[in-house]
């Protein structure tokens, strides 16, 4: 099986993708910032690792050497998304890598939101580079419930930084990881494709609270978190000024327009019905944040 480099391997998305590729028999090299991250990735099935910074072109050259494919999961909301992606593409071409899977975002055309706009610019650079590619465009995760799960159980409130009526086709990260693994291990079938990946149900925050209420057997109320509270929490968790501002812009945009998509492509690649929100909530209710 071809060696596949995964950037951002220690992040939430990266860990899920490492596990999914390993389960399909893939040989994974994890690109990490520190050697202390390696034991977790080894336990998930990675076969080896490279250490470095995505902004270090020499580290990228060393990391991709000997790999036949790269799955690029960039740092969330990074202001140098485009430069990092171009550098990785150049390193991949220089080292003879045959396939790049770029983990983007759905609706890159939403240029008001920098996170989307920079993904669009990175996609353009990839398409024009001559690098064989597949671009994955996931929507908002179901797993955004996890950071608030303990507080939800304690308070009975489902609180997100957008209004309670706007709708999202949230998707299960486990499904996204499986799709990424399928694409990365079957490049001949998926090269030069751009796939929008959305969940099967359009749900508002109120809809989600209703599903959680039914599963827990007690009332859960939906509530909008103010941008001021969002900022305070983000800064407490170490976010810098740029990250805070981009989070505010993004959630203001979602508050106005929601985030809707079609699940047909996800269903086709998986070869089964995608997980519904109720499936996911039952998992997290049973297993907690290990769901």
C-alpha cells in the first residue's frame, strides 16, 4: 500500500483521518509539530512520522519524500493558508508525489468569510499547479456539539453563536474521515474531482436541541451565544486577535445565511446512508466525547 502523508495529523480531523486510512490498510506518515504527539498517532495506526512546521519548506520536502500521496488538512483559519498550500504542492511535485487530497470547506465561494475565501484561493492554486488532486469540501461538523456537551448536560441549554432557527446540513466527522480514506487509497477513481460533503438533514439549533431532548429524556433549550461571549471564551482558550476576528465574521455570516448542502455525493462515496444527527447524539450520549 502506498505511503500517505497526512498534515495536521494530531488535530481532531487529522486523528480521525489517520485512523480511517489505517483501518483500510493504508500506510500513514503523520506530519507533526512535536515528537510528543507521536504515541497518540501510533496508537491510531500511523506507521511513521515527520516533524516540522507547515511554513518550513525544507521540512515539507523531507516529510513528503517517499510518499505517493498527501492528505493536506491545513491549520484552521490560518492567514497563510494559500502560501502553505502552494509550498506543499511544490514540495510534492519536486518529490514525485502522485496525488494530493486537499481538505477544504464547502462553499468556498462565500468570500465574505476569509476561511472560505482562502480555501478558494488555495483550490485555484492546486488546480493550476499540474498536481493530480482531489478536493474535499466538508460542511460544519456534528462534532461541534462535543465542546459544549458537558455544559449542556449540566445546564439543559444547547448554545451556539448563531440564531436558533437558521439551518445547517451538519455532517459526522467519522463519515468525512471514511470518505477521505476512500479517496486517498483509490486515487484512480477520484483524481480531479471536487466533492461537496454535507450531512443528510437540514437542522436548526432548535431542531438539534429537540433531538437531544428526545434522546436524553429531558428538555434541552436552544440559545444563541453572543459574539462577546464567543470572544471571551476563545481568548480564554488562547486564541489570538486574528483567530477571534475570523471566528466572529464566520459566525455572523452563518447567523444570516445558514449552511446548507446536499448529501448525495457523501452517500455515493460511502456506499451507504450517511449518519444522521440522531445517530451521532446517541453515540455521544453513550460514549461521551469518545463517540
